[in-house]
């Protein structure tokens, strides 16, 4: 009986101290489009997509996104939003703070009806950016 208790205690300690690790995901971008607000506060149209080849990293260990553009963009993940699935899209959202302390929302959208094309949105109150991305892992 003592051996069984000891074995149970040992197993509980072993499993209790196992460390869970968050993953790191890398995405490559192919193009970028932006949209901003005009003087009256209305949204302008999206710009034409232009070539933009860089790496975006979702670091679950450090709760952040890194956009490796000419000027490094760092976004701290403040909270993870629930995944939203519709017939057309799967959307994962994140409330973030950029490296200048400005709040934004980041969305990773998978377009189901477009051969699972993926897009990475960075949404501020007065500016929106969207990168076409694909998994680089």
C-alpha cells in the first residue's frame, strides 16, 4: 500500500511539474495594402497591394508579434480573442500594444472560399494594414 501511494505521489509530482510550451509561428508575407481615414474621419479605400516580402513571427512564449520590416514592429499581445468561424472565414484576434504604447487589434484571417488564403491585419483607430501571408514553418 505504501508503495502504491508513493508511486501515485511520484506520478502526480512528475506530471504537475511538466512545463507546457507555447509555440512560435513564422509567416512570410507577399504583399501589403493600407487604408487610412480622411480629414472627415471616413475610411478611404484600400490601396492596391504592393510587394512586401518579410517575416511575421507569432511568439506564443513571449506573447508578441514581430513584423520584421525595415523598421522592426513589435506588438505585445494583451489578450487573446475567441476564434470566430463563419462559412467564409476563420478569424483569430488579438488585442495588442505596439512598441510605442499604442493599442491595436491584430487579426489573422483564413479565407476558406479562397483556397484558405491567409491575411494578417493590423487595425488602429485611424489606420489599417493587411498583409497577404502564408505559413513559413
